[in-house]
C-alpha cells in the first residue's frame, strides 16, 4: 500500500481550520487525533491481509458435489479409491463437483458424460449429506446431493467394469450388502446409513 501525497495537505487543512475556529490548543488535539486515526486505519489494513500460513489463505472451501446411485439389482455402481495415509480402500458413487450457476442435476449428467461418456436419467433426490473428512492427510468438506440415476443405454448394465475417462480409476458393481454390513467402506459419510434405511 503506497503513501498518498495528498495525506499531508489534507491533514494540514484540517489542523489550520480547527486552529482558526477554536485556537492552537485544539489544533494540536486535532492533529494528534488524525495521526492516531491514520495509524489505526493502517493497522486494520495490515491485520486483514491474508496470511500465508492461515487455513483461509490456503483456499479452503466447502465443495458442493452431485452423486448418482446407479443400481443393478442389489448392486451399486461405484469407483474404488485408496487413501495410503489412512491405509484404507474405499468406494464412492460416480459424480463430481457442481460448477457455479449449474443445477446439481445438470452437474450429475455432465459428470457421467465426462467420466464414462454415458447419458443418464436423473431421478429422485435421495438426500443431501454433509461430509467433513481427511483424504491423504488433507482436510475436506463437501455437501453431496445424492440422486437416484439410471443409464439411458441399457447395454451398460451388462458391463462388469467401466474405465473412468478423466481419472485413473475403474467403476464397478459392488453388492450393497458389502457396505451395509461394514465389509467395505462407502463414502460420503452417511450414505451407508441412507442405503441401510431402505432395507
């Protein structure tokens, strides 16, 4: 923040005006008040600058996502992920981030086109889940809109695995009981309970 050359003349005008109206004693008081106010303003500007070591300065944010529950009888289409820091293998339905100005349903359709080159029909909103987590040692916070969804092309249900195009991962069908019985981990948090309430 640069120093304004207008600051000194402005202070001088105020001090002279106060001196002319109220006398020299009041002029000194006015000068001191202006200097203190200027220091206070400068301190406020400095203190509100983002710090490199603060969480906010690192760009932390809540990420809205849309996920699709695509089912094949008693199976759910999910991708497998691995968190080496936690030492766990986990699964998550397909979907992804919602862009600014984009409806969650539109985001889900777009994500399936990007991930599988597949068209889906988005059905009922099953729930909205808040997921606060750590992944590979990094904090995360998501709001997940979870929808029922079906493939527009019925031939896709015959495939046992599908390569995800924009990620080094594979989508596969997993028995719902593996999640509800605790044999496999399903994210986001709360989704297993949501699926268990159906049974």
